[in-house]
C-alpha cells in the first residue's frame, strides 16, 4: 500500500485554506454545546452551524454527513464536510474509524486530493480520551479506505480521484499525542485477508 503523507497542523478549522475541511459534530441536542474552534467556525459562518443543528435538520447521527459550500468571505475552506458522531455520552474513539473511512471516501468522490480534517471531539464537549487514540482510530479507517480504493483501481473498478495527502488539525497542547496516534496507525498498517 502506498503511504499517504500526513501532516499534523496546529491550526483551527475555521482558518484553513483548503479545498475541503472536514469536522465532526455530535448529535444535535441542546446539551451538546459548541466549544472552542466550533464556536469560532460558527461565528465565521454567521450562525450556520446553529442553523443546521436545529431540529429536523442535520441530526449528527453517527456517519451522517453534510457538505456545505461556505459563502465567500466566511471560511477560507472552499467546502466544509460535517460528519456526525452520534451520542456524545456514549462516545468512544472507535467511532473515529468510520469517520476516517467517510472522510477518505468523500474526498475521493469530490475529487479532493488534499483534505484537511479536525476531529473537533474536544470542541464538541467530550474529553476523557487521548487525542492520540482518536487520531489512531481515524487513521485506521482512512488507511483502510485508501487500501480498498487502491485495490478497486487495480481491478479497473474505480474512477475516483486518489487522495494524495492529509492534513490533520490539532491544538498545540495535543499535537504530540496526535502525531503519536497517527504514527501508531501507520505502523500497524492495513490488515489484508
């Protein structure tokens, strides 16, 4: 399997200049308040995150996705992919495996060669898990999706754009732990049948 270069960048998702910025949101519920970078992003989007999280809109269920094209002058990213994380009370890092697959698959489907990803688990109000564990699980799913895509291309069964690199965002206090989690996933590699 060809390895995708991964960079850990200490930057908030509201300030990235990229074709596709992906973030996560927990189930839309008043008890799941936005914190940190999600508040900043919501401000730059003029309340759009609050709008989509309203009842009967984006529910934030595990694996649910929403693609937004931000208004010019709001975010620097051309498109914003939101991936639902489900119930915050029962969250475990294992959910990020599915998120990694989704981010790879959506990036490929959209023709994005270099997506940026911010897990926004801490900014969604959930702590108690290391950012390294979250990053490791995300990368496991991302790399598995990459491996499947490569196999499909080798069989002539995929016309998707290959993701060539990934930028993973982390806060300054968590960059080292995040890098260690990514390294752990890469070293383990993708299991083959």
